[in-house]
C-alpha cells in the first residue's frame, strides 16, 4: 500500500509510529523547507502533554493509550526532562473554583518546553528517516487533492492509494479547498473558538502554577457562551502565529529560560445555527479585521481599557513578553463582537473572586487568539481520503492528535 501523509505534526507522528513496521510505503509531504522550519504550532510551541478524559477533543481515547503516547514523547527528550502537574487533584482548589460557578477539569500534565522541542522533533525525524518505507518531501506544499475510486491525486500529478491529511490548524487553507469540492464532508460546522491571550505577573498565580502547572476550567457566562482557559504557560512568553494572510497570538513556555509573567488563552465557544457553515471563514475574518487595525500585527490592551472600551496608549506595571515589533497598543473592541467581549469580561471578573489580582487593571490582553479546528469532518465519506488531528475537528491537543493518527493507522492496517 502506498500512502501519502500531508503535514508532519503530532497526528502524522501517531500514524507513522503505529504503521512503520507494516508493509506500507509512506510519503510525508511538508510545506516547510526542512525539519527545523516546520510549521507545527502544537509541537513547535510549548509541547504540553496531558492525560485526561475531560479535555483534548471529541475522540474516545482510553487513558492507557494516552499514557503510552505521553511516554513516547517523553522518551524523545534528553534524560526524560519534563515538568509535571496535576489539575485539580487537590480538593481544596476544586471546591474553591466550583463554588464560584466554574467547572474544574481533571488532568495530568507533562511539559516538554519549547527549548527542547526542536530536538525532540529532530530525534523522531531521524529515526523515521532510517526506515526504507518512509520518505520525506520538504518544500512540498499540497494545494489541491482530487479523489476518485481507487486513487487520490495530489497537485494534479501525484497518485496514491490513500491520503491522510494531517495539516493541523495551520493547514486550514487546504482543508477549506477540499471542503469546497466536497461540502458533504462536513459533519458539524457550527462552532468557533474565539478569544484573547491573557498575561499577568507570576506572583498572582504562583500558587496555582506550583500546585497544578496548568489550571483548566470552564465557565458559563451570563451571555450564555461557554468560556474556558487554554494553554497556560507559567513563566512563559507570548508569541505571534503567522497563518500567511493574517497574524494571531499564541503562548509558550520554555523548560530552562523563564520570564516573570504567566500567560494563558481565554476562549469563548460560539455555536451558531444555519445558514452559518464557515467557522474558519468567520474566525479568519475577525483575525484579518484585527490585523487591519494593528497593521498586520496583534493588538495589546490593558484589561481596564478592554473592559471600558478605551484605547490603550501606555502600559503600567505589567510589561509584555511579546516583542515590541509584534504588537501595537489599541482597542480590541473595534474588531470583536460585543457579546464575545462581555463573555470574556464576565469570566475574568468571576475568576478574580477565586484568584485575587486576575482582574487587576494593568494586566494585559492580546488579540486575536483563534483556534481553527471547528469543522468536524466525516472520515467515512471516502475510503481513500482521511483527516486526522486538529484539522479534522476531532482533536484539540498533542496527545489526542497523536492518538487520532494511531487509531486511524490501526483501522487502515486492519482493512
């Protein structure tokens, strides 16, 4: 069997790890020029792994497989170097958050750190490169996929028996192109995750960071929207994420080099009804509108100005970890829907009741933070075209994406 995998991220690695000993010829197509230039955001930035049944995606991934995959990633580090934490294993914290209307999420965390991720990825790549049935094609962006009985064609000229799309969130353009040809692939296109990146001094959340490393919570705001935390980075850094035609914001943390700030995302899940069917288009539009205001940069605003709809012109006690050249001071209210902003404000004000200082006026808010994994795609529609990882709409994390690749490989091998 001859299989093409589009993208070399967590999902692709999970697929290859399960299939590498089979009699399968695997071709990996990656648009980046080499392994060090890979556009893998989930692996390249931070490298947070977790074991949980309450977060990470819509798949049913048993805890044993999750633990095996965590061990796999850790085994590729130097001397098994990781930071660990346990979200809400302490009942005192669980009850404190629960009493204020939050839904605490249980999870075990393992943090690899951005500074050793390139080495981890390189180690995996070097191992796979030794297999005679695994072939890597860098500088090979796949822009078009055509499906017919018995074969799938890439860019009009390369034929494969099966193609597995594993492009992650950054590959939303390719997925959108495929959906335009085959709209019947969409199972659910009603959800969008929009929000901000929040940054504050370490001392405000140092007890939480020490206890859990990452605190995962959900909250039903007074607008009706569900709001959640995502990707907490103790002593971390805010970074831009370039999607080509627009810039968003993200965060990460290193294993050795530390900052004086903690950052995390606050995301609002917006669920819309017909005729809405383009969550990626909607999220992209808001990102582009934000970039227009900021001159292809992200917007930075203090929390008090965000809450009061005023443009920030000066900062006070909290200094950003994002480079000065990557942001402008402005007003996010000019780009974001008001209901979304009210949901985020309600979340922060209530969180301040549990963690005093969260709502300090000079804490920092960056936008846009948008997660492009909202289209849920039908993997039963085509026998020879499959979608795995965040681009499929079923996963939200490194471990669940890796597991999705593993599970898909098992199904194809069995057939």
